[in-house]
C-alpha cells in the first residue's frame, strides 16, 4: 500500500479540485466552508486502512489489511452514511457529499491496486478475488521493516508525483482566487 502520506496528498488533491469548482457566495466564509470538505476528503482517503489499525491491535497486520474495507461496496456504504449525516446535520445536498466521499474512498482503493503486492478485494463481500493492476506505480510500505529502510525510501520517492500534484493544485487555486497564503481568504 502507498504510505498514509500519499493517501493524504490524494485526498487533499481531490479537495483542491473540489475548491477549483467551488465559488464562495458573499454570505459564506471561505475559511468556514473549508474545514468540512478538507476533513472529509482526507478522512475518506485514509478510511479504508482502518483494517490496518485493527490488524495491528490483533497482532496480525497482513491478515486483515486490503480486505473488506478495501471494497467499492463498503465505500458506497460509507458515502451514503456521510450523505445521510450531512443531510440531517447540515441540511445540505446529500448527493454532493456522497460523491465527494466516494471519490476519495475509491481513489484510495485505486492507489492500492497500483501498488506492488497482493491487490485489493474491490468486490467484497460478493467476491474475495483480489484486483491488482499489471502496472505498479507504488512500491508500498512494509510496516514490519519500519520507516528507515530502502523500500520505504523508494515508496516515498514513487509517491512524490501525487504529493506534487496536490501542491500544484493548491498553487493554481491560490493564483486563480488570489488567496493570500497567510490568511486563506479571497482578496476583494
């Protein structure tokens, strides 16, 4: 699997793309509106790896990782749950939040399928078949070897394009909206 850094960067890139299409109205504050979508994008991008935390607690990381939580159907269920919460709590368009959540969740699965390894169970619970791209873009982190090893360094290097994409989108957005870096609000 790619490192959490790559998944966070991918979620942040989705958030930046979302913001390129989002135009705040005079009644809304850019800063106030940013907290929920950025948290949602990054959270949904990391959520499939909740099975890794459970695996670590049970002392068998590999047995549980890239299984049930790495399914499009689980991603859809999470997206619908988020949409329901947003509909009730914020009285906002449920499908908008469902789409944003599902895109970030599915992006995690896609990135994991592009990682050298055993693949992900995209169709669980209907199938336990693992899907793995014939092209590997990421080497993957081997948690049992710790952070200070050649494989982890290689993984981080292979993830640089994802991180640079997130940074590039942030720079583009700041230039389009003339957002001062320190304040984070649009100029008049």
